[in-house]
């Protein structure tokens, strides 16, 4: 999964980020609320076929690293 | 029923949130979304206004009893809106107060029955209005019980929302002690902004009062094509809900929301639609589901333009092949 995939997940979940999605911003900085978070986590898990959990203070880069490490 | 992208038949679930979603002026804002919603609300107001001192649509006056009716009315109006757009549900689940709206929409309760029983319910809840409070915790039932045991408190679980999300109710001092311990353990919690508390055995002695105050209730004939999953008594069916005993049990029993969502998933649910002005139940429901392929649809969301949010939901629903009719312009 890469940065574009994360952008696609946001689009699929109809979540409009408050700032541009880059690897350095946290999910919280993107303006993700608890429902957004739940939907995003569900969508990512569906795409990678895992049961992962994320925190709002994780950066997008950290999320990607985690996903890709457990998906290998 | 609808066919998902793999051609499998899936069920649609309507979720009705509890009283925590109430917002000042929400009915007025909903009326700006569509004339269909306004019409449903006005029809409900014609009934409820006969029994209440405050008019349903006069949102300048705020008090717990009428606000509860407004929450139920908003959910009924949103349900009718979706049904008018061609989206009907196979399964109905109400969280706490939301079960009244779900029961109305499945033919179990009339508007008159809703207002009479909610008024009686509120009369009982007002007895402990200043004594009880509620709090949502991000911990398991076992961890909460461990804290109770260590601290000697007597709070009750008011709602089982998901594996690690519960709501508790208890006297102020007990809730404060529990919250202090949660803070020490770095466990998230937040107080629920409702007047007093519900789903507590503290109200058990007031059954006769509920039976008497609610007066004569004529229950409806439950719709055969709409299944309601009880969150009060797991396994109870629509017929069981056609008694005043059930609705008293609703006051003193915890909400088994997690079980209800899992039952819906087991029954082949493919889409959950939240009918609240704040989609609180949707976030909770997602936490219960590991099965892939389910669509999660909020109707409206706090801080977002209602019409834009509904258009987004229309788009998502249409994208999975469910035909919906845009009735905004009507």
C-alpha cells in the first residue's frame, strides 16, 4: 500500500482531508474524527485483508509502514 | 435486499441512535433538506403536541422530555426520507431511545404510543435526574468489573457497544471514582451529556408507575417484511415488543447493541445506514464487524452541510448498485 492508496481510501470513505495528505501529517491533522477513523480502518483492513488498528496521532507514513510490514 | 458487486444478496440495516445525538435546532435544519422530511415532522407534531406542553417544532424551548421526542421524531423523519428515496431496510436496530423510532418504523408503535410511553419513561427517569450520570468507556466489561471490584463502586453497564466500548450508569460519586481510575490507567472515557441516566435497575421499583402513567396503549401490527432486532432482550421479536412490559424492561435493562449488530451481520447484512443527525451508532457498529464488504452510510453529520452529506451518501449507495431516487428538489 502506498500514499496514493491512502488517498483512495479517504476518497472511498468520503472523508475530505483538512490538509494535503502527505506521509508527514498525522490522521488527526487531516481532520479525521472518530467515525472517519472507524471507516478508514475498516476500508484499509478490507484492502489488505488484515485486522489492524491505528491511532489518530500516527502519521500517514507510520500507518503505511505498519500496514506494509504486517502485510509482507 | 440488494445485490453486492459479487452478485450476492445482502440486507440493508437501518440504525437509530440514542438520545445523545440531540442538537439544538436539528428539526429546523432537517426541514431545509427536504419537504418530505418537513411533512413527516409536521404529521408527528400534530400527534405529539396533544400530549406535551411544548410544541415539537418549537425548538426555542428545550427540556429533556421534548428533546427526547425530537430525537425520535428526527430519526423517524430520516427513515421515511430514505424510504421515499426508494431505500428501504430489511433490518431495524435502535440504540436505547432509538429503539422507539425503530419500533415506530416497523409498525409496532404508533406516534401516540411513542409519546405516551416516552412521557411515562421520562417521568421515571426524572426521579434520579440529579443522582445518576452516564459515561462511555473504552475498555472491556472485564476491566470495568475489575475496577468496580477494586474500588467498591456499584455502577452498572448501561450499554454493550462493542468488545472494548461500554457505557456505564451510576451515582455521581461512583462514576467519579471510576473515571479517576480510568484516568490513572490511561483508558479513554467521556461523560455522556444526557439528563440523569437510563438503563439502570435503580428504576425497578417504578414499574407500576410506568404502567399507570403510560395509560392505554394500542400496539400495532408489526411489518412482516421488516425485522427489528431487540437491543433490550436478545432474541426478542417484534411480537414481544408489543407489550408495556417490554418497554419497562427497556428502562431498566442494558442495551445489547453489539449483539444486535453481530446478529445482523450473521443474517447477511451488507449495508448499515445511520439515521441520526450525528451518526454515533455507525462508528460503534463498525467496531463490531470484521467481515469485509459492508458499506457504512451516515445520513447527516455534525458540522457538515446536511445536503452535501446526503448527496455523498446517495453516491455511495448508488455506487454499489442500489437504486435511490433524489428527492431533494421535491
